């Protein structure tokens, strides 16, 4: 087995008392003070995440826009300079290769932010699909440290570190900036359902920026957060995670991401025919989000029942300290069921699912 890679903030994490876990081929902090405490901190004040394990791919050249509009389901042609969109790459079958952010810097100059565990396979997929197009595809993941500062006080924490008026930046925009004296790009995006920014900076200045953010935010209740809280926060907000709510066998329509699928955009895209057919006939199954009146978490793989028959299974499960109860998501068959009458089988105990529209905590 290969040794997990480390981000530029590895020593910083150890100084902060992090506990580590292998994730997507990286040695990453899973928690510091504790997952529940970090989760509450982000919802109430703010938290700093190291997300440098995410991948970045540049796509440039005369046919970059045309290629990307073929590669993904959303409409890249509608992007303006210095804006971003969330989208999915699909297989011809309609299953999801990955979800990602597409940043447009200027015409035919883009950066893709892709998932850590999929970086190599995504890069190979993108290069293969780009072959007929006049454009260049470059994996620049090793160039970047990526930080995410999320929470109600995130922008206040950033204020003394940059001259950029972050509260005037639209959501899903990106700008070049100086942060704590270092060059960076600030993006008004995030994965927690809170206000905040994501910061792309040169690999070797990540620790400097991270320390400056914690210094600026220590009197505001800002602290470091690990992957554990990141997962419970995104689940509470109703955001999908690849390998759970979206996979090669789960389409974006089944995942509730139909809004990212622009069947009427100009030109063809990979998976369009399959997704158009699925939309016309209606999806036979669906991702639902829920919470439980129980202290027991329904973990992935837990059976979901209707009238004592299995109709699906849990794909994500965690505990929400905001609701003070377990939460989760499940992929269920829609044929002949009442969504509001589903139960999970927790080792012989049948617990009703309280199916809710996310965000679950609001």
C-alpha cells in the first residue's frame, strides 16, 4: 500500500492537536476539539478547513468552452468572467463520474475543482474526452493549498487580512487577492451551507495564511475543523458527497441535482440522451434526506423499509448537534411507496424516517 500524501499544512495540524485519518489517498485531520464541537462552532461562529486534498485542473485553449460544455451537464457557456458554477460530469449512461466546480477566468480559460479521491481518474477522464477538441488540460493540483473558512463570522475574520470587500462579492465568484501578505484567489463558495470563502493559494504559503486566519478569528470563536465536521455539516445542508448520494450508478436526477442538468443548452453533452429519457419517463428512485427520533445513527447500508419490505438503503448517516438527533440520506425506490411512511431497520428495531427537505437544520 502506498503512503498517504500530506498537505502543506500537516505540521500546522499536528500543532493544533489534530487526529488524522486516511482519506482519498491523503493523511487528513478528521477532528481537533471534537466533531460535534467543531460542527456547532461553524454554525455559530466559523471554522477553518484544510481542503488541499481537492484537485485542480486547468482547461485552456480555443475550444475550452465548447469542450467543457460537452463534458458537464450544466451550461458553461452562460458563465461570465470570474464566476463559477456547480455541475456534474456524467457517463453516457447518466451515472455521475464526479461533481465539481467550474471557474471561468476569461474566455477559454477555466479551472476545475474536483474531488480528492477522484483526482487521478477524473483527470484521465477529462484528458480522454478532450482529445477531439483544440484545448489543453493540465493537472495543477500540486500547485495549490486550498483553505475553506465557513460560518457566520467568516467574512468578519477575513476583513483585516485582505483589502477585498468580501461582502460585496457575489456568491460563486472568484477574485485575485492578497491574503495575509500572500497571493491568493478568494472564491465565494463552500460546502457547509454557511457564509464563507474558499482560498486557493500557492502550496508553500498555505500555513502562513492558515495561521493568520486563526489569529484573526480567535476572539470571534473561529477554530480549526476536520473532515468529520465537514461531513456532518454538508449532510445537514443537503449537499451530496461522491460515493454516497452520487455515484456511477446514481444519476443527478435521482440525486436531486436536476437543476444542474441543462438539457436545452446548445450542443450535446455526455449523458444527455440517457438523462433526457430518464426525465421523460420519471426517475424510479430518489435520494431522500431525513432525521430520526432516536439516539442511534443509521449508517450507510442500513436497510430502508416500506410495509416491512426493503425499498432502499441509507447512503449517508451522521449526528446533527443542531437538531440533537441523527440525520442521513437514503436511496429509495419510488414505486408503490409512501415517502412519509419509510422506516430503517437498526438491528431489528424499526425506526420511522422523518423525511425532510434540506437544509435539515433550518
